[in-house]
């Protein structure tokens, strides 16, 4: 591996090669412990991708020669434009402006990774052997990170109360939740590459390692998301077309009917004995209940970005809640409901268009990669239902990194297919 690293730099990989190898080493290890580190690492890789692409075309004078994914840029730009305009009617204009600025800068930094393409930058995925090096580092880092995290969680969960009686806290376990979710996103492009081009045994080992650390984790969302990914992978192996159509239908239902579905679900489940509902689940049901009602108070354009913590809660609502108080909640724990609350039906339509275009990108990858890409999409989609704020920068960075890995693997597949003709 050390010899391979030297070969990358001697062939002109430079900053691109260094950034890729560093990201491959850090994200499954440091990122597993500290999910927020994804933002800085992935943004650096994305900007280096752009710089390498420009330099490969002779510098800034040939920037016009770059190819962009215009529909992706247009759909994302429309969402950002609405966020900026929402400052005018937001109940928290300062917070809305801050979120709009942060998401605009983040989008500008991440778009080169998933939108700019071109032939042979300094560390081009088409070289094949260089991509193998990055994949080797990723595989080793994922296995090491998963093993260490599994041992840490298992030992602390078992012996933590004995080692620190009266001071035991689940924080040592919960700290991995975000990193495990992001690790699941990264798993699917690696499984695709290992299964199609390398060792099926390595692919199985990766799947087992990530599954084990997910099972021992404290995140129910991560467990359901990974299970959803494997279910969709199995269905896709039977029929990619039918699975893609089913998922498109599901995305449309989520985009259109989430407020109604969450209101009905909250009403039904809150009528059950409280002892049957986990406290965190009860909390979600209660704030989903009043947030669904706030949608219809401002149905067209919503309350403004980052307005969820400031939403009014009526006294009669507080009277029937057991966990939620008059301080409200920090974020909606459901991106579809958050979009409806903060940007109304206009924002819901734009976000739905963005999600459907992302699904379109998924099903237009080379055919052998589509089952794995649909599994990744299902994992991400599941996470949007009960975790993460729409403005969580590391969330979008993790998605961009996983999409970039799929682009690299797709380029590798095309190169291999062309060479076998």
C-alpha cells in the first residue's frame, strides 16, 4: 500500500490523491466517533476535485469546458432561493438568514463532488489501480472503526454502570449514532465495487462489520435504515425497475402526505397506554402532533427556515402532552414534516422534485450498480423519517461523499467494460 501511495503522487495525483486517501482513512474512523467531522473532510475533497478538474483542462480559461448536472443544480437552487425569500415572512428572520447562508455555502462547496465531471484529473478514477488504493484504505478503515466502536459500545454498555456508579451516562454509546448512520451510507458503493470487481468475501465482511456495529448501537433509526437498505437490495436483485417505481411512489406519498400521516399516527398511538411507548418515541409523537397542525396555519409558504424551535404551541395541546413543554423542540426529527412546516406546500413540491431527481440519478447508474444505489437511497430515505435536521451540514456532506463514491465506482465499471470489448 505504501508503494501504491508513492505511485499516486509520482503520477501527478498531488493534492487530489492526498485528499482522497486522507478522507478514506478519516471518515470511517474519526467520522464514526465524531460525525460532524464529515463536513470539513468532504468539503476539502470536493474543492480539490473542482481544482483538479480545472487544472486538467488547462486552467481557468477552460472552465467553460466542465460538464455540470444542470437539473441537479436547478432543483437545489430553487430550494435555496425559496429559503432566502422566506426570510421576508419568517417568524425567526435572523435564524432563517443564517440557515440560508450556511446551506448555500455548503451546497456550493459540495456540488463539484457530485456535479462536475471531466476526463482524467490528476487522480482520475479511470486509472483503476488508484481507485483500488482508495478502496483498500476505506475497507481497512471501516473494519477497524466498526470493530473498535463495537467493542467500546459493548463494554461500556455492560461495565459502565459498575465502573462509574451514579455517573453512568449513555453519551458514550449515543456518540456513535451519527457516525454509524453515515457509515451505512458509505457501505453501499463499497459493497457494489467489492461485489462486482473484487472479492465477494470482502463485501460480505464489510456488510457483517457494519451490521454488527449497527445492532449494538443505541440508534433505532440506524437499525431500521440498514434493514431497509438490505430489503431494497434484495428486491432490486429481483427487479430494479419495479423496485425503483415502488420507491418513487413512496417518495411521492411522503412528499405529499407526511403532515396528515404523522397527525393520524400521533393521534392513534398517543391513545395507547404510555407504558407501551418509549420515552423518545412519545416525545416525537407529541411534537409531530402539534407541528402537523401548524402546517395548516401557514400552508402556502410556511413559517420560515429554522422556525421549528419557535413554533407556537397552544395551551390545549400542552395540556394533553406528557413530555413536550412550552419550550418546544430543537428540530422536527422528520425532514418531510420540517419542509412542510418551514416552507409550506411550495417548499414541499421543490424538495419532492429534488428527491425524485436524486432517485432518477440512482436508477441511471450502470445497471450492475443500481441495486446497491437503490439500497443506499432507501437507507437515506429511512433516516429522513425520524432523524436529522434539514440544515445539518454533516448529513449533506455524508450524502455527497456516498454519491461521489458511486460516481467513482461507476467510472471504474465503465472503464472495465470498455477494456473487455
